[in-house]
């Protein structure tokens, strides 16, 4: 298994999930529902077309260091910024990051940021193929909630304003493009 000294965000290799290649057995991000999702539910959700997953590894080591998943989603326009409400449609298409997780011993070392930036780049490319006004995710509520909330806020995510899910945040594709320096 790679050590902290030999693994850095620059050395990450990201590839789509392959059950036969990626070793999930020792992965723990410190949040059991996400660990269980990776180990027990991810394959079924991919087969059902619910999500796609990108897995971070280092070198030839198949151990999962981190991962993220993307899926399609629509959010009620009434909870969105006013400029989106002018479209006069009931739902706004977005790309949903269902999960972002980094192995516990690697947290705080830039891996989470590297994964979210990769997801953002991928979402921009997807939005050029289909309509998607934003990236949306739910900040998990546990003992590390405040730390997670600050992490996503630093990356430009803001509260969506959904009264049924106060932990749902978004970043518009226009803001992602501006942040990443891509065309709008």
C-alpha cells in the first residue's frame, strides 16, 4: 500500500470504476455509510445506470485512495437562483455529485480538492453535451459537517436554498468555467 510520503495528489491516477481491478476492501473514509456504499452498493448503482464512478489509485497499486460519483438530477426551479427561474421551467437540470470520499489517512492533504476539481472538469465537458446549469451535492451531516461545509464553500459551492434539504449546495456551471478558466 502506498505511504503518505509516496502518494501525492499529483500522483493520483483516476479511472472509471472496475470491480475486478479496484481493491475496495481496506478503504475507509471515516464515514461508514460512504464506506458501505463503495463496498456494497456502488456496483449495483452503476449497473442500474444511476451513477458513474471515478476511482483514485496510485501507480500499479489497486487500493482505492478516493473516489467520486456523478449522476443526473433535476432541482425544483423555485429553489434556484432567480436567473434560472426566468427559464420558466419547473425543474433545472444539474449534475449531482452523489459521493466524494478520500481514504482517512490521506485526508487534509489535497486529495479531496483534486477529486472535486476533476469532477468539475468532467461536469463542464458533460454540460457541453447536454443541458446542466450547475453541479449539486449534499454535504454529509456528521461530526465533520462544519469542516466539510467549509471545504465546499472554499471551492465555490453555496446553499441551494431547498427547505427540505438544507445541506444541499450548488455551484453554477458558469462559475465552474470561470474558476477553471474554460470557455463559457
